C-alpha cells in the first residue's frame, strides 16, 4: 500500500503535517520494508487548478442543471456533454476530408482550456440557469458538509 505524506523539515527532524495518518500507516506496515522518496512540494499549476475547478464545482452544478431539465446522467455523461458542445476541434485529413473531434482535457492548451471553461460557465449560467460557486466557496461547503456528516455518524453510533 502506498502512502504519500507531506513533511516540513525543522531542526533536522521530519514532522508530518498529518501525524495521526502517518502513525497509522507506519503501524499498519510494521515489519514491512518501505521505500521513502523525498521531493520538493510544488504549488499547483494554473491548469491543474482549472482542472480541479472544472471537475469539482463546475461538473456538479452542470449535472444538477441537466437533471433539473430532465436529463439523466452522472459526472462522466455531464463531462462528455459539455466537451461535445464546447471542446470540438476540426481535423483535416491528408485526403481533404474534415473530421470533428471532441478534445480531452489534457489535449487542450492552457489558453484553449481557459476558453472551454469560460464557455461552459456561461452555458451553465445562461442555459441551465444555475450559478457556479467559486472554487474556495465550494471547498468550504464540502469541508463543512463532510464535518457535519461525520458528526451525525458519530452521534448515531
């Protein structure tokens, strides 16, 4: 089992940010030879932040908007619908025939992905009549929702 933990060296010692999970991981793997790999933690790139925003609040709100209009589908179906509408690319074959291709997220440049995201947000607001929360508000909502669910589970036990 793989475990990835963040540390910050201080005074020649490593202290994990989440000591409880780290200690539990070590206890579960007692007697097993482990390999430690250290690398500097990098900040998320702008495109990775856009991925997280799209795959989190944007898809959730779009899915809810589609359901309100009577469509059925999960995040995968919602993602495909949005990409089919806003991430099309025209390829011209050597024989002159044109093909329309639905682009994947990773195949878009940062500029193209930004345009795709803007088009999707406009569509959600105007056509689906839904409002997409900003990324931080969405993260806060999930955090407090998860805490509330944990408390209610603990109270029910």
